[in-house]
C-alpha cells in the first residue's frame, strides 16, 4: 500500500472561496490573465490584500510590455529614422516590471534563502598556486 503524499499548499475542497487574491473587476484582458497566472504560480499566502495595488500595476506593465514587444517585432525599433514609440513604452514597462517584481518577491532572488553574512576565508598559498595552474614540482622550484 502506498503512503499518501502530503503538501501544505493544497487545500481540500470545502466549497469556500479561494484564499488567493482575486483579480479586481477593472483588470481586463491580458492583464487579468497575467494576474491569475502570477497569483496561481505562488504559494497560497504569498500575496496579501495590501499587495493588490502593486500587483495590478505589475500585471498592467507586463501586458503593456508584451504588446510593445509584439509591435516592435512587426515594425522594428526604428521607424522613419526615429526610435519607435513602442520602444520607449517597452523600456518603461520593463523597468516598472523589474522594480515591482522585487517588491512583490517574484524573482529568483526572492525565492532563494538569504546567504549567511560571513567573511570569506583568506586564500591559502597552495590555492593561489592551483588557481594559477602551477603544479607542485614547479612550486618547489619557485621557493628555492
């Protein structure tokens, strides 16, 4: 007989509403889809109600960046010897996404445990020789 697999992130269906944030009614189209993908892709308790305004702006910026990237793919970054307005829109949206992703803890840095604050040990003489690619017999001749 197989033992059951238990996870802390799944919830037995009780008929109650989900504990995840729901997209607000004013969020439509691709931005709403991005909202649902983002919230569904994170742990149940990751977002709180206070995160909603930041999460909305993040999803809107992602949708805008996708639209701008598609337009740039068709028209190109330079139109009539001028930078396309879609390039500026994409650049601005991407910058917004990067900033909000950090605050919403969506990136790889947010998922990894924090590194301990320890000082690196000093490199030994032998490590330095190994890094330089000098073999033991060459090291002996250097010391003599």
